[in-house]
C-alpha cells in the first residue's frame, strides 16, 4: 500500500500521509471517550436534540459515547481549523519554492478581514445599506476582502523587485505596517453585523450538522495550486527561479514578473482564508491572524517546501497544515498544557528543516558517488 501511495503522490507526500495516519491512530487510542448529545432532523426539517425517558420517568437528553478524536464532529472541526492555515500555506509554498519568504500573511489576513468586515457591516441588518440587495452586499464585501489581500501581496512583490531588498526585510516591515493600519481603521474594536446571507453561505451545514464549506474551499485551493505548480509553464518557472535564479535569468525567464505574481498569490490566499473566517465567525478585529506567520510557514516547511527554494508542492502544504493542526488539537484532547503548543510546533519545524538538509546532503552525496563511478 505504501508503494502505491508513493507512486501516486510522490515520496514526500507518501511520508506525510503515513505521519498523519500514525498521529490519527495515536490520538484515537489515547484520547479516551466523550459523551456527545444526539440530534435528529424533525418533520419540519430542523435539526433538534433527541430526548429519552430514564429509569425515574424523567425526560432527559439522549447522549452517546464516542471516541474523543475519532468522531464526525471533531473531524469536521479539525478540517475547519486546518482550512484557514492550509489555504495560506499553499500560497506560502509557492513563495518558498521560488526562494522567497512572506512574514506578512497574518497581517494581510487581519487587514483584509477588517476592511471586508466594514463593507459587510454596511450592508448588514443595522447598516446604512441594509435595503440593498443581499447579493450586492455579499459580492462587494468579498471583493473588498480579496482585493485588499491581493493588493497587499502585489505591493510586497513590487517593493521586493523595485528595491532589490531581501523579502525577509520587506515582509517583516509589512507585517507591522499592515496590522497597524488594521488597528487604526477599527480603533481596536471588533467589527460585526454582517448580512445573514453571507454567513448562511459560509456556514452551510449538512443534515448531520457538519459545516463543510471551509473544507471544500481548501480542497479547491489545493487542486488549483497543484495545477499551477505541476501542470502550467508558470509553475515550472517558479521552480526554476527557486532552483537557480541566475540561470533562470539567462534562460529568458522574467524573474521580476514571476516574483510579483507569487507574492500576489500569497496575499490572495490569505484573503481567501480571511473571507472564510469572516463568514464562519461573524466578526473581525485587528488582532486576527496573530502568529499565523509561524503556523503557515511551519505547514509549508513540514509539507516539504525547502527554505533554500526549488522544492515543494501544494498537496504537501495541505498535509503539512493538517499535521500541525492535529498536533495542536491533540494537545487539547490529551489534556496537555497548551503553553507547550508553540514549543512543539517550533520543534517540528526545526526537525523538518534538519531532515530536509539531511536529505539534500544525501542526494548530493549519491550524485557525487555516481559521478565518480562513471569516471
């Protein structure tokens, strides 16, 4: 079975799937049981609690014991929590593959959230545009959120290309500037009161009460990222620049244009995640996305993106984000002090980088031995 996985996804993704499976088994075995309420769909189509009569003749809510990790509600929650980071991790992977880095994704997420939230609030039940078409409010709010994020990414790329400064410096400055703008715009207050239609679209639930829209969008982004990186010439240019930028220039690749595009994509991915979060949580503030930079970069690196450039996949980014989220969720499920969460995630990132360096060294050694054998 493992050989089939390797042939389908590649060695790196096959290894990630094995890690995810192992984590799932460990969490299922050691998480214990939890008592969850039972629900049913009534004749009117509304989901409602199930009640039973106990030995004393009292009517009490019905409950069922389920595995704390391996149950539909928890897995749906895991998918939802993973989706926000995973979507941004796909954009981050594209940047890292090209040999760059983007430390501003959390701040782009925050600014896009609050500006989109202000537009949604304007068309909300208590807003000045409440009488307008709900679809108009939803469309303009989504456009404001996605457009802001894409513009921020474009500006990042433009400054990196124009000033010829390392992306670490530009995006580090942008991280502070963009979050500061978000704070000034909102005065540190939360923004809510969105059109009901918008929240209904994002929080659409199955008959079992599972919200699958974030998961669906995450899978769509993964497919688009896979097509871009592995099936389009633009994606091959991204790998070429990350592998050897100087050689790419001599081969005729317009490096500046590619760099501009990858940072725009990174910003747009943060905007998609922000839009989903707006619909799911129903509010936004300048503090949203705090610390997302670490988790997004961690997901990309754990997923196989090499910080030296030239390596990584969209699927790897998704799986890396899932591993990071499973670790975070496992800490909660197992009752471990959550203060250890960042320590564990940081350790996982360091381990992933070390493993990548070891693999690179082994590959170079094999190549040198093979070259020596020919001579």
